[in-house]
């Protein structure tokens, strides 16, 4: 009768197999972590960038409203404190109202990235009527003086004379409406644009933020 011998040893114990299984699980976790982290970082940067851009957009929006509100109240000036002889007489106060918001303490707006401020005669749908617009371009510290301080913008073209603005209400005809718009270029704060640029040549480093507000001139009659 043949004796049954011991099974041949493979040289691998249960402990060895367990160690290899643990190492495999750890390696799989590292791979999964390496795949998840970039996606998580993109989402985080996207949330932060959206917050910064939203803050800039809200400031620009508030600035156009303040400008339109000032232009509506000033209309074409008056016969005592603001006698209108040129468009600058009235419009500089509109620009001053805009600038106070853009350059206020706590504002994140980069004044150098404001391309233009436009004051225009607006149609019922808010669009500009023809070429009736006054455009103010950046000119840090070289603009007209308001309350003893030079503005950071100067008029570059005049198409709507402030002295001719009609704020009277006659026979059911509404007064003119004034529009104030701002063209602003927001520069990305986080590395999000650089990351997108790594994957292609079209990664933009800035975002155009344009806003406008239209209000009817305060009627006198």
C-alpha cells in the first residue's frame, strides 16, 4: 500500500497572499485617488472663479444703475447750479457716480480693465438710438474735475449733446431715456484658464462683462 506523502510546498503562505492582496488594494486606491483629485480641483477652481466673476459682474451692474440714476435726475442740468454749455457739464457727474462704485473700498474691479463707459439715448427696448452716444475712455487722473478730484475717464466722442436732452412730458409723449453701459474685461484669478490652455490653444485668460441700465429722464412737467 502506497503511503500518502505530504503535499508539496509552493513556498507561499497565506500571510504572503494576504500581504499581496493588501498591497494591491492600496495600489488601486492610489490610482483612484490620482484620478479623482484633478477632477475635484477643477470643480473647486470653477466654483471659486465663478464667485470672483459674479462679484465683478454685480459691481459693474450696480455702477451702471448708479450712473443711469444720476443721469436721469440731472437730465440736461438746470439754470443755477449746473448750467449746461457742453455735454461734459452734465455727463461728468454721471461718470463720477459710476466711478465711485467701481473704485469704492472693497471693490475688486481693476480700473485699468474698464474699456469704456457709454452714455446714450435709449429706445423703448433699451438699445441705442443711432449714433446718439457719448463715450468716455480710460484716462487715469486726467479726466474732468468733480468735487475737486479729476476723474479717471475722459470723453472720446460726443454724439448726444446733454444740453438737448428732453425731460418734458407733453401730450402723452414720454421724456428721453438715458442708458449707461460699461465694457469690462474680467481677468481670471485662479489658474483655471491656464489649465484649460494646457489642453488646447483657446484657453481664455479673461471674460468680457458688459452691462447696461436704462432709465427715463425725470420729467419736469
